[in-house]
């Protein structure tokens, strides 16, 4: 019987998953599983949140950084 109450069983399962899927694929699978669970929870509860605040803030910082880099490149080529 597979009981996941023993930490050794969990470690063994993680090693097997790492060997089967690889280190690159596991984070992608985790993100996909998390977003699916989040979407399911929002569908069940009826919430309609468009994007988490953390992602929105990170995106605005990235856009500011990209616009600064584009402005610097334009000034460099204009001179």
C-alpha cells in the first residue's frame, strides 16, 4: 500500500518524477497544474479576477524597463 505519510515515500516519488520528466519540465507542469486549479476554484466560487496583482506589477516594471532600453537605443542611433 502506498502511504504518502512517510517522508521517504514522498522523496522517492519526487526522484522518480524527476527522472521521468526531467528538471526542465517539472516547473512547467507545476505552473500548469497550479493555474488549472486556480481556474477551477474561481469557476466554482464565481470569482472573476482578471490577473493577480503580483503579475500586473511585474508586467508594469518590465514594460518600464523595456521602454527605457528602447529610448536609450534610439538616442544612441540618432546621435
